[in-house]
C-alpha cells in the first residue's frame, strides 16, 4: 500500500510533514487557508497535484463550520482566499487552474437564483473533496499509459531499468503518483528490473522522499547523486527516464524540478527516451512556450545548509531556482491520464480532448 500524505474528512485536514521525512513521520493539522499557504510555501507539502489539493481543501475546512449571510459574501471569500493560495508557489500551474475553476463555479452559483447560500457552500465542498479521489484515479491511468509507453520504447522484451528525478509519488499527489506511478505500474506488471532515483539537490526530495517511498513499497531501487546521471546512463542500460512536471506549456516545453533539463540533455546524447508524466491539470495551454513560465527562486539557505549545518563558505553568493524548463525537442512523450502525446501534437490533441 502506498503512503498517505493527505488525510481529510469533513472539516478536518492533516498533511504528512515532508520536511521531517525520512527521519520522522508526523502529520500536521491544516485548520484553514493561512495554514494551507504556510505548509505549501514552506514545502511541508509539495508536488504540483498535492499543492492544488491541499490548497483547495484548506479553504474547504475553513468554510465548513461557517455560516454566510449571502452568496455574494461566500463568493468573495472563495475568490480572495484561492487567489492568495496561488501566491504560495507560483510555478506549479495546478493550484492556479483549480482556483480558476472553483472561482468560476462560485460565480455561476451566485447567479443561479435556484441555489441558496447553504446549497452553494455544500456544492463547493463536494467538488473540492472530489479532487482527492479524482487525482488517485488519474494517477493510476497515468501509470498504466506510461508503463505501456516505456515498454514499447524499450529495446528488449523483459523487465526494464528506469531513472526518475525529484519526487512524484504519493508524497507529491493524493496517492500513487505520476512518474512514480509509472514505476509502480511497471512493478505490478513484473516489468521493473530496477529504478534509479536522483538525490535532487538542493532540497533532496529524491534522497529523502522518493527513496522513502521506494523502500516503503519494497521496489528494487538505487539512489544516485545528481552528478552521476551521465555515468549511470552510459553504464547501466537504462531504458527510459520518467519525470513529473509542475507546468507544461502549449508547445510541450516543461517546467520541473531543477536538474530535469540537464538529465534530458544527457538522455538525448545516450539515446534514452525521456518521458514527462503529468495530469492534464499540469498542462497550461495559455502559455505558448517555456519562456513564459515564471520560475520560483528559493532562499540561499537551501543551498548553504543541510539542516542546521553550514556546508558552503560564508559570504558566497547563491542562485537557487527551484525549477528549470526542458525544451519540447528533448521530450519523447508527455504521459497523461488520457494518453501519451508527442510535444508537437500536444496543443491540438489536448484542445480536442477538452473541446476548447
């Protein structure tokens, strides 16, 4: 059974504090939007799908016990709080898309004279709560589509070796995972020979979180340093690289955890297929290319310290972008819950799926 990083029941939300993993497993109560913003910003919860779910559920638990005098008041509360949550970590598009959809819902319900304020509140709660189960079912579909794509691209019939970067599993989603969901599905099919995970400096999500999940699930896995990827692809017969995404532009350019771009370059050099696994909510057709994606920059301390221990020379300047953008030309396919798409076909085919 995969890990449960989000615990929710009506009016109550807890998240597994990922800053304490792998040493300590502790759940933190999120009692409202302010708590939601803080756990997202501090990276106690991270991963684009999980950010959106926790953000929206933090609003759900805040409004659950409240009584509103009018639909207009409730609509203003929903709109203001959701826009605030988007600011916690702006690169991941899922929170913005979820916020826009829920604000549109609130506007529609406000105009609908057949719906009273209590019914409007309950409808908002129902749709927000449904995000949890939908994310898990979407992830399982991504896993199945991705496993099929990896096996089809492999040069052999037997089990394969794959490489993944950062954390894209149950700790980054409602459960199962995106890129790690592909790994899990390969294992279920008895087609996973080995998975390699990078440490993912400077925040070590691979070493702390992905490795934690792989050990928890008893998958055949090995941790490697970020600087070992070229040597790994040359020496270990890796069949594919599978990573997640925080935002995919209309042309297929993909923003993901820093270090993804260089892995894609190295994979191209070694002829290793490079797949991006992401739900449709991570695809932003309003952004034409990766040049338009806002890249979050993180505090220097994440580079200069490990815990309380300083590892960098005092006084050194730091540049700490949390993400980089992998050009579409380096991506073999984008794995979604609705299929696998070539980057150059993404906008047309996704638009057709969504009837845009």
